[in-house]
C-alpha cells in the first residue's frame, strides 16, 4: 500500500513538472522543472528496482545535462520575447503534430500484449536473491554485448572528432608548441631565478621576468608570439601605414567660399 502511494506521488509530480517544462515562460524555470522531473523519474526507477538507471539519471542527466542547459540559457543573450512572437502562428501545426503523436501512443498501448511463453525464455544473466540489478546489467553489457557496446563508444568518438574538425577555425592569435622541444626545455630556458629581499616584493625587482626567447624555444616557427611573427607583424604594419599628406598652396579648391 505504501509503495503505491509513493508511486502515485512521484508520478503526479513528474507529470506536473514535465508540463511546466513546456509551459513556463522563463526558460530558467523550465530547466529547474526539468531537474525536478528527472529526480521524480529516478524515484520511480527506484520503486521498480532499477537502481542503476535511477543513479544514472541523477548523476548524468541532472548533474551534467540539465546543469549544462541551465548554463547555456543563463549565459546566452537570447531575446525570448522575440522568440515567442511566432508561437500563436505555429500553434495549429504544433497541435496537429501533438495530436498525431498522442493517437499513436494510445494505439501502441491498446495493442500491447505480453508473450505467452515469457516465463520460458532463458535469461542472459540468471537472477538470484543475492545478485543486484547493477551486477546483472554489467554482466550483460560487458559479456554478451561487449562488441556492440564498444562500437557505440567508437561511433560517439568519431562524432565528437567530426564535430571538432567541422567547427575548428584557424585563429591568427593561437599559440602552438612543438611538444618534443617543450619536453626538452630546462628551468634555465624558461625561468630566471631572483634573490628578492625580504619585504621588497617582486614588483620592486621589475615584475615577473623570464628570458625573451623563452616562448620561441618551444613554439612552432611563425606562430603567434614568436620572433618571426613579431617581425612579420611589424613589416605588415609598416607597409599598410596610412600616409597623410597636406595639399600644396594654390591647388584647386583651396580658399573657395
């Protein structure tokens, strides 16, 4: 009886919070209601005995995805008033799409049937009173489906690398280093030791000092901040300098009223 009461409480709060996610006017409030919905869904998973899914929902979705949504919404300067101007115009189309999805869900649940021989199906991981759900799930993923699991990880890795390659832009202010030369550097190549008197401080000695060629030692030749880059920058500045000349006396237009 108590389990049913807790289930209905979690389910009711989940439905209400999910409704507020799409109906709240403030996007920050929508993200907060989304976090509340995740917590209640995790409670339902705990009632069902799926503690691994409950902890994954809290740690991954609440601790990472929802917080990322919150940071994006709060940091981006988005004019939400302008975005909501076209809601009424597209409301009929959204209502039709929502109605179609609702009918499909109702048809799927009305025709849901369990197999008659469900009890005779051999399970991949035998259950026992002392075996937890997390351990059984780990055996299934990392034994029977290990190759599919690793394939999914490989696909995600390729997608991440592809996104980085497609969005990477060459920036003239980027500093690139030669890793081998960076590892070969010594303390004398990058630091200058000073004997600072007691109470004098670093500013009294001219600030933080380091050799001028410190960055050039490990930098890729020609990149931002190197000596070659400074020479090229100075040459480009000198060649594109604006020359202002004054008109000579007696030229046309001078003294005209």
